[in-house]
């Protein structure tokens, strides 16, 4: 973008009214020239006239926020010069309107004329910078602008020495009055660079910035000096205000000289001495008061220390707090330990339970399979088809293998009984719970691994947190020292829950179905709990939270649920050894350790229901007494007779095992199970199918021996219980048959059986009917 050529300035006479015909008066050669500071106004005395002012130069162009240049600021000239000393009242004025018109007129001249005019204008401008100007009003400036715009429109060109921004600004101002005259977007010129500044403009800006910096520094120096003087006043504690003259150039402060005219009271040694003594007395009194306060504080500290020591050594509250805090920490640690170990304990319990369950299911499945195959074999044998008559009876290989296994185990049991001297054993009463040697080794190995894990559960725990005796000792100390708080905390209800995991660990290798298993009373935890209960001193007011119920609570919450699992999943009611051992443990639990008289807890009810349910299932699934033709069973050595005998004695064994629960289960339950479902449904039918004789009487004696004596303790009882009516009728029928034969001794045994079961009326009738007067003594002895 090209630089705008310098504009020419021509002086005109102040009294000239026509700016077009005015001659330009040359500058006087002898007039002094000043180099003004651009943009700075200089006054030389008061202004003459209303709108006159002395101007040192023209201001540079300023752009507003809208980007529109201020046209009037670029064409202002001094309208009136200051009176010169050598010319008197003669003055030079510059008409703004004529200057602007002349500027438009000379814009069409050649470049040579422009150069000449620029030289002359620069020389004149330097002289006129210091002259005064007349500032026109707004209407005058607007009229001049109108003229300039019309002249440009007539010549149809834009002067080079006029900035484009001025024309655009003029057009925009005009467009404000006339909205239709606004140019189109493509006719507008957009300046892309800043207009370069002249040397004079740059010098003016630098001068302004230097002046601003100088003024700021001077203000900062003044503030700094004021702040320093204020600090000095505070430091020396000057009461009277002094006038301080701060020098802006040097920055040093000048203190006002001491005024000698001020008069002070006379001073002598007596006055000074008196003041010093007064001051000393005050200080001494203050010191003595401080000493008294210090001595008081020392005494308070000593008293506080002694009080603390006394409280720590002899205060019951401190001892209580210390004990309760230690007990709280101990219980929290104990609970954390048990919570961490309980998962491992449950895993070991599950492993042992799974191992025992697998063994029990093996025995049960083998017994049922063997019974099924042997019964099928005998049924096929009894048909006496063509194959069997020829003597080449075909047997399935699996059935043959099973039969051989059964006979092999029976042979081993017979040999064992002979060695032990037990010759009265009946075939069919054995439990048949032998395992092959390989399976027995695997079982023992797995059981040993589980027991090794059991020993490692608490190997990393101190005895205070895993030994039941040590744990109970902690609570016993609490009970002895602070019984009120002990019983108010219901510790007797919390101890069974705390000891539950520890007792379960000791019960992992406990099998209540084995006769050689450890009894509950011989277990370490049982003895520790009993000792804890024996040392308790109970109060009648604390019966509800009595420690006497701790053992019962442990049995109900820990022992009985474990027994219930054994009954439901592992107990075989056909096994006399398992039933006897289970009844022994149940009697200890259900009879000797009831929580209260006539009270039956929910866990005990669940245990009894499980026992009854398991026996019902055994009666339905495991009792099978086949009925064969008499021709097949007459020969006692035939397979049919042997199988039937084994099954009868097996059913009688279950009958005996059921009635062993007498005293633990109700009489109605036992009579329903033993008499109603087993004796009347299976055993009596088998007896009716047998030939009367000594064997039948022997079997009847065994049935009567199984019946509990408690059922027949009433001496006034003349008739037996209703569930034995079928059995009594069978005895009378057998006695009638045997009385006609040579088996008179067996008839006497039958009468004794009737007397034992309190069927006295039936026995008397039978004796009177058959004239057996020698047997009446049996009834009278009873």
C-alpha cells in the first residue's frame, strides 16, 4: 500500500472571507522555527476568543472500535497563530474550510507541484505548529465535508493524497442519513495492513509513553516514600505529627527541624529519682504477683500428677475400664479368628461327610442289588422250566458273579463267628458291611488326609483363641469380677455361638454310628463346659441368663444338627451296631441334658422326625420276605428255604432295632412302626406260611423278646395292646395244632408268651378248653 503524499498547508489572511481567492502569504524568513512535540497542546497565555486555542501540532489519526477512521482529525490545522513580537497585532489564521477545499483542488495537480507544495507545507507546518488555531463548530465541519464529497463526485476520481478510509468513513456517515446510498459489499475496500506511521507520529507516541512512565514512577516513588515515613513514625513512636517534605527526584525525606521555641517543665535529680523509685516499686509488685502465680501453678501440676497416679493405681472405674477394654479387644480378635477359620472348617466337614456318605451309599446299593439278583435267580429256579429240569440252568454272568461274592462274604463271616465262639447266630442278621481290601485302603487314606487337614486348622493360632478351656477362663474371670455386667450382657447366650466352630473341629472325626466312637462326656470340650458351669454362682434373679444352660445350648445348636445329618444320610437301621451306638448318644443328649423339664427344642424335634422317617424308609425299601410253595421250603437245605429264612431274620432284626428306641420315641410311634407296619404286614405272614413246630415257636419267642416290658407293666392289665391281636391269634392257632401232636413243651412256651404280653384272658380260655390245669400256675405266678 503506497504512502500518502504530504499535504500542503498555505497560510491565509485572518480577515479573508473567500478561501478560494486568497493568496498564500510566504513565511517570514526571520521567524524562528520550533520543533513541536506531536500530539501535545501548548498554551501561551489565555486563549483569545471563544473557540481559539494554541496548538503545537496536529494529532495523529485514531481508529474507533468500528474500524472507521475519524476524518476530521486528519485535516485540522491551526486557525489562528499567536501574535508575533516583531509584527505587533498582525496574526496568521488558517481557515479549515478553505484549507480543505484547497486540498481537494490541489489533489489534481501534477507530481512536481505536489512535491513543491509538500516542501512548502512542511516548512509552513513547522512554523504553524506553535501558532494558535480557531476550532470550528460541528455545522461548519459538516458543510465542508459535503463540499469535498460533491467535488469528488463531479471529478469522478479519488485523490491520492486523501486516505481511502476517509472516503469510506464519509460514505458511511452519509449512509446514516441516506440508507439507499450505502455501497455494495463488492465496492468496499478492506484494508489488510496497518497504515505506516510517519516519523513525527512515532516520535509523538514515544514521547507520550515516556511521559506516562515518568508519571507512574513518580507516583510510585511518592507512595513508597509515604509508606516508609509511616513505618518510621511507628518505629520511633513519634506522638506529634511532623510535616515531612518528600523529594520526588532524590527520593529522600527531609525531617522538620526541632523547634526551640517549645518549652518543657524543669527537670532535676529528685524528680528523676522519684519516678525511678515509683517504677521500681511497680515492677517489684508485678514480679511478686508472678511468683505467686508460678508457685500456684506448680502446686496444681503436682496435685494433678498425684491425682492421676492415685486414679490409675486405686480407682475402680479405671480398673473396670481397663478390664472392659481388654475384654473387648480379646472378643474382637477371637471373632476375627473364627470368621477366618470357619470357611476351612466347613470345607473339611464337607469332605468327611462326602466320604462317609459314599461308603454308606455303596453298602446300601450293594445290598439292594444283591437282594434283587438273588430273588430273581430263585424265582427262575422255582419255575422248573425245561432248562432247570435238565440240570443245565443258565445263569447270567453278572448274577453268577454277584452270587459268588455273596457266598464268599458269608463264608468269611461264618469262619469269624466260629473263631469267636458265637454259635447261636442266625443267617440274615449280619450287617454285611465288609469292603474289599483295596477299597478299604483308599477309604482309610482319604480319611487320614482329612484328619491331617483338621489338625492344621488352628496350628497358627494361639491357645487363648483356639483352646476352649482358655476361652471359658476369660469369661469366668469376667463373671467373678463383675457379675452384674456379665449377666446383663447375656454372655451365656453368646458362649455357644463362640464355641461352635471350635467344637465342630473336634467333631470332624466323631462318628456316632460306630460303637468305638468317643462318647460326648469324654470329649475335651464337654469337660471344659461342665467345669465352667460348675464354677458359676447363680442368683435367683439371673435364672433367665443362667450359665447352667450353656451346655444344653451347645448341644442343641451344634451336636444335634450333626446327629441329624448322620441319621438322614448315613444311618442304616438294619445295622444293630449303628443303631445301638446312635441310641446311646441320643439318650445322653435327649434325656440327660434337656434345657428345661418337658421342653423339646426345635432341633430335637427335627432329630426325632428324621429317625422316624429313616425307619419308615427302611421298612418300605429293605424288608422283603418271599413266599414259596411248601414243597420248596420243606427242605431246609434248599436255596428257597435258606433265602426265606435269611429274609425273615433280617426283618426281625429291623423289628428289634426299631423297638430299641423305646423311651426316646413315643409308644404310639413305635407301635405303629414296629407292630403295625412290620410285624403284622411281614413277619406274621411269614410265620403263617411256615409249618408249626419248634422253629415257629422259637421265632415267636424272639418276637416277644423284642417287645418293651414297659408296655406290659400294668398289673391289672388282662388284655394285650390292640396291635398284638394278630400275633396273639397266631399263637393260639399254633398252640391248638401243637397240642394235638407230641410238641407239648412248645405249647407251654406259647402260654408263657401269652402271659408275657398280658393276653391273660386268651391264655385262661385256652387252658380251660384243653384241660391243661398244670399250666394254670403260670398265670397265677404272673
